[in-house]
C-alpha cells in the first residue's frame, strides 16, 4: 500500500482521524475485557520491536498505527551505519515504554516497500501515525536528535490523534499479546458500516443520510457525529473550482458564503489554522444572522478536527474573544 505523506505542522486526514478514534475505543474495550478476565492487556517489552515484511505490512504497521505510532527502521545487513543506529532505536523503544512501536524492515528482502517510501539510501527512519507516513531522518543521527524527534512524534500522536501508546508489563510473556477482541455488534453497526461503504464508493449523499439515521436514534453517537461532519464537508467541496472559490474569497472579504466556502477548502487541504482563522475574522466583521451562520460552520469544522486537538482549543478561545 502506498504510504501517505504527513506533515507535523498541520495536516488533518479525515479517514485517519476516524481510524484513530475507532482504534482508541477498541483498545479501551480490549483493556477492559482483559481486566475482567484477570489479565492486564499489556505486552512484553520484547514485543515493542518487531520485524516486518511486505506480507505483514498492512497488519503490523498500518493497522497498528491506529493505536500507537509505528517507527520504521529501514536497514540492511551490509549497512554499517544501520548497525550503529538500530541498537539505539531498539533501546529507546523499550525506554519509551510503549509510546511507540519499532518496526524493522530489511530493504534487501522488501524492495517494494523501499520503493513505496521513496527511499534513496539507508539507514532511513520513518513513522506511520494513524495510517499516515512521515519521514523522520535519514543517515546517521545522534541520540539527542533521535530523542527530540521521538518526543515530537509521540506528542503529535497523542494531541492530534489521541494515540496514547501501548500498555507494557515487564512480567508479560514475549509474543503473548493478543489481537483486540472483536466487540459485540452494536445496534447501529450495520448503519455505520453502510455509511463507510457509501463513503468508499463516493456516495457522499448516501453516507450523510446513513449517519443521520444513526443520530436520529442515538443523538450522542460520537462515531456518527464525526462521520457526518466529515461526509458533509466532503460533499460541500465536491466538484467546486478551488481557484474560483479562493479568488472570490479574496475579492469579497465581507461575503459570508465566499469565506465559508474557502474555509472548507482550507480544511480539506490540511490548512487547519487558516480555515479557523478565516472564519474567526469573518465573525469579527459580521453581525446578526450572518455572524451566527459563520459561527455554526466553524463549530462544524471543530467537529471534523476533534475537540481535543490543540488547534481547536486555541480557536475556541479566539472565537469566544471575537463574540464577547
């Protein structure tokens, strides 16, 4: 599978956010189930470093990245700098105690993965967070630099995607970690699955209706609320001419609908702060129904990014200042 690029500075990937929230919920359910069965649900420190090949990449890296950041060490037996770097990464994986998982990939045996990540030389270190690939560093790196990079990685994973890592138990048996048990089917799982299938097929109207059907019966369903906000956003930007929208927004700063349309494009393009800032400035320039229209759209965009995201928290404070 082709990895997606990720920027620490502000990309919001709608599918990745949803996957992270689902994985977090499943991880919490798995820990609760393990506790009821008298276990800890924790893994051994030895399981924090794994060997990965092309056949297991989706399972061991992409799927696991929805519950913990996965750091990938691309190496080869003949690479002397790799032999210096790999032991440092392995030691730090244990020291960070589950805040990230280290996946080691032998490039000689996995040429396709090397090509997919666009690697020109080794050692090369990437991370995958909630399905998104992020280059960390290539070539020799000192331990202080590595630690700084890892600290930033785990901070972003927790603040932006809600990934708090894996529980580790020094007494656990190596290789004893079990896959999270499937939760029993809930009353709205069929509708939620129908919504996901509609999104995958490009039927945004069908996805919107499916999420609304869930919320009609269960107004507090977080998965449906997030899904509806995402589907409606994608529906609004489908087929629009980005150049025309941005030109109109630049020429008509007082036009509420022009600014709202541009903010939608900003968010879909990963310019989260720009989207929020544009609408907050529009709130400051408007009154009455126009102001309320902008405020409501801004709250919808908050739902898409997630209430715990630091950019949402900062924007909420800015919105409160603009309103009061």
